[in-house]
């Protein structure tokens, strides 16, 4: 049966930012590409994308639902710290529109898109990957659970971009079933008129244990809509209850709710992204979500591009070692950022006392400038050692309780 299935250079399983980017790049390289995606799935996401992403991936202006020009950090005692972006902005996108546009761009480049739910990988008599998937009906549900409902497609290479707790990764990569996750939940609401509690150019971030015991909550503007959400890895903690609490305390409980979405978000990259044969993972499937911030869109698209480059090299050389380049390239560029953000989350998010100190530290001009420069350009700032030294001493002051309240 598998011998008669269609053969593609690459089958990309999952059509989010990572998979769609990889498919687009590979199609432009002249490869035959199939995107296998489950329709109707929208990941809970604040939707922030930095200028670096907009430039590197040619994101058109019409996809920017809003431009955030500042952030407001709120501490457990309701201390508010405003962090303006000097001369720039963070783009805000709605994943309900952003992800389909990325897939459509890949299709315009020559990729084929097919709706389906990945089930398992098999091998044909030539040793090639055979992707088995369930066909989906118009409502997005599986048409049949019988074996007759399984479709097959053959690939010379596979990219698994099917999100956190990826079935592709779990079936093919050791340790993929043990990646810790934060669970995120948000509600998309109709935006209210601008006022003290909501500004259409401001991202609000709440570092309060009542809203999240180990992460944070947010209110992000999306133009006509807004995302109100929270993340936590604490079992038994009510994410919906926290969002309800946040909406009530922010005078947003009367706003119309348009969507409710939830999903796990991985906390660290997998130690291995390829199977040493013909498959590599990308995006949430590879665990590339930044600690502390939970930012994933840029890292997913960057990882998708690196996966595409690695697969293209593999198909050209037939050397499976080329697949290792995806993780090697990504970690070479972003390992230090992930380590620093991981340490930040581990220390500052552990108690309300520490969250209070963290928000206070965010008022410092050096902290704000270095933070925005690193975030906007997706690289650590090394050109101002004096500022780093000042931040270090102030940070130590907070840690040792020497700073004035």
C-alpha cells in the first residue's frame, strides 16, 4: 500500500509558524513539499513579534493587528512600571489570521497543503518514511477510526512541527516525552475603549502569585481584539479562574469573549532534534520557547528555517549528519539567551517577594534599554559593558535586599 502512495521530497507535519516557514523555504529551494496540518487549531499566544522577525521573514504590514510601543509591568503589590520602547514597536498578530497566511505563502511558493491528523510513521521497502494520517471531515474531526480511514504519503525527509508534546517527536526521538511544560490559557475578547486599564499600544504583564504561582499573566492588544491569558506549570492551578480574576480586576469582565484556547508550552529545547536518518523537528516540537517570557513565534520560525536548510543539505548530500545542523545552528545563536532567561525564571518567579523585586528592577533605565535591545534584535547586547556592570550591581542589591523599596 505504501509503495503506491505519493512521494514528496519533504513532508512537513504541522502548519504553524515553524512548519509553514520550513515548507515555504524548501518550496522556494525547488523541493516538492507537502504540509500536513490539522485545521481549526489556534494556539493560545500573546502574539508579540519583534522587528527582527518582521524583517527576516518579510511579514507584511497588514498582518500587524497592533503596534505595542510600551509595556507595563505590575507587581504583587500593584506597583506599576512603565517600559517605553524608544523609537520602535513590537508587532502584535492574531494567530487565527497569522498562521493561515504563513501556510498560504508556502502554497504560493509551490508547497501542497493537506488536512489531516498525524498518526504514525512506517517504512516502505526502500526504507523511506511513510506518514500515516487520518483524513478529516469539514468540521475538522476524524472521518473514520477504522484502518480504512488511514491515508499514507511517502517522504524522502520529514519535518515534525506538530507542536508541544509532538507525536512525531515522541515516536522518533528519545526523551521527547519528558519535556516539562507550562500550560497556557487565554481568552480573546473584543477590545474596550482605551482607558487606565487598557491601552491599545501597551502590553500589560502581571507578576502576581494570585494570577500565576510560577509564570505570569498578560493583557495584550490586538487591534479590535485583545488577548487575556495566563501560564502555569502548577498542577491543580485554575488557569480559567485566574483569567476570570484578571478580567474582573482590570474591568474587562463585560467585554465580549470571542475565543477561548489552551495548550502546553515546552520549557526547554530537546537534546536531540533528528533521528539520524531522515527526520528533524522544529518549533514547539523541538522545545524552542524562550523561558521567562514564553516567547515562541520568532524562535519557531528561526528554527523552521534552520530545519529547512538542514533538510535541503541532507537531500543534496544524502548524508544524514546534515540534519544535526538544525539544532547546532539554533543553539549556537540562542543558547546563551535561553540559559539566562531560564535562570531568570527559576529565581525571580518563585515568590511574590521576588516578583516584587523583579518589577522594581524593571524601572531601571539600563535594564529597560538592554532588555528592549536584546528582545527587538534577538541577540544579547555586548557593546555596553558599563551598562551590564551597573545592572549586575543593582541585581545583586535586589538579591541581597540592599536596595531601598
